[in-house]
C-alpha cells in the first residue's frame, strides 16, 4: 500500500515558483529532472506544484554566512 502524503494548501505553479525564487522556469524544470538538491515539488497528474512555505525554507537553507577579509560576502562595503 502506498503512503499518501498530505499536500500543502499553499501550492503555486512553476512560473510563480520561479518568480518567488528568482530562478528561471527552465532551471526549476531542469532541477526536477537531473538534480536532487532543488526545491521539493508535487506532481499532481500532469501538473507540477511547489509549496510557498517550502520554497522559502529551501531558499533559507541555502543562505551563506561566509566572511572573507572581515567583510560579509554579499554585503556592500561602505
């Protein structure tokens, strides 16, 4: 018997997921096919959906807090 996972109510399509993450639709499609570290998605029939909450958590999990030469990477120096 297959385990049925609860699908979140905050689902968005690939186009909206691309807008939310800043990645292209093509990149998200490629990640679904060839990468395992892209954001989790649901396949509902032919439709692909992403959870807004999980997209946000996925983006947060890839944040970098590196310091190089006393300057935070990604911050503008003044």
